[in-house]
C-alpha cells in the first residue's frame, strides 16, 4: 500500500510539469506581441516595455521558462496585469468560495445519489424503484447552467424564498449557508442522477453474487444484507466517478458562479480571460489542475479502505 501511494505521488510530478509547460506556452499562442495583447487599448510603448520586463517577455524562451518554473517553486504565481495584486492573493481569496461550493454539492450529491441508487436496486420491481430511476435520468439530462436558471426562476422570481446573488455575509454562517443552497443544488443535481444510476447498476450486480445468496440462506435481515454488505462493494465504482467528478464540478462552477454572481475560482478565471490577464489565468488553471490531480489520488488510495480485497502490487 505504501509503495503504491509513493508511486502515485511521484506520477503527480510529471503531470503537473506538463500542465506548467502548457500554461507557459499560452503566451506564444497569442497573436502579435503578448504584452500589447494583454494591455489592449491602453498599450503604450512605455507600458509595453514595463510589462515585457516584469513578465520576462523580453528574454529568450528557455530563460522565461526557467523564471516561470522558479517562481512556481517559490510560490510566486506572478502579479495581475490589471489590478496589480499578487495572483496567489487573488486565488487565496477566491478558492475557499469554490471549494465550499464544490465540496457541498459533491457531498450532498454523493449521499443522496448513492442512497437513491441502492434503494432503487433493492426495490427494483416496485413503482418507487422505477420512479427513482426516472428521476435520476432526468437529473443526468439537465445541464448545470439550465438547472441554475430554473432554480433561480422558481425560488427567486416565482417564489422569492432564497437569495439569488452573492455568497452571503462574511462571518455569518447562516447567511452563507442560505446563499449556498441554490448554487450547490444546481451544481450537484446532475451528479445525484448519475451516481444513483451507477450505484443501482452496481448494486444489482452485487445482489446476484454468491456471498449475498449465502447471507440470505442464513436468514440475515434483508436491510442488513443490502446496506451493510452489498452497498459497501457496490459503492466502489462511485468512488472513481467522484474523484473524476472534481474536474467537472470545477467546470460547472464557472457557469454557476457567474449566474449567481458568486466570487470564486471559476469566475476569477473567466474574468481574467476577458481581461487577457494571463498571469491570473495561468495561476487559476494551475490550482484547478492541482485540485483535480489530488482528488483522483485520494480516490485511488481510498479503494483499499473500502474494499480490502483490492491489492496494489
């Protein structure tokens, strides 16, 4: 187990290095002079020269790559072209909002989706099981931004019960939680359906295995068999999906944060793209990549804790 963890952690290094090189190459994909493109209409020879010097754009490419990687190692992600603030400070301010939104939506979706899928598998031939299956399919079919708009129309316009914009008053947990209800629901509703379908199919396979039939022969209660023995093995495919789902959640958070006007990593990156603030874009994508890689690493390692039969030789 320890050997596998070390091996997976070492694989993270080339992955992140490849992402860093791609992010560094973004400036070369810009038409014309990168400094003029970033400054836009306010570009003057003096400002262009100052930005070239600050971002080392007047150096050869290997030297620039060296400065870029050295800054990453030191924790210096650069400075915003427009605001003049450190990129690390902007990310530190935005990341907690996105992390709270993503973790809340993923946690609620995993809990509801897995339980619904298990219930639908246990009651496979009942009307309730069929209804759960239909609802899960509808959840998968609704995109994040469509769900966000529908929820806003229903609970903010037709029935003004929940706030539509913002992330709540800082320092007020209740207000933050209330502002989180609609965005987290919009972001997680598709995952409820997806995890419910996945858990149902996996649960049906597990319920037909020999050890489950043996447990029934010993007159173990049906609920104990389903939720104590079968669900533990049926949930393993969902762990993989949850790990990979972090990337999709970060992508969906962009639309949700914009629709609900929430501060966060997605909105920060989109605003930086419109402003051509490439240091912020590079830093934001790098942080999102690190979160995605770490989530998959944790998902891989967690298999052995869910099912000890899995070996990592």
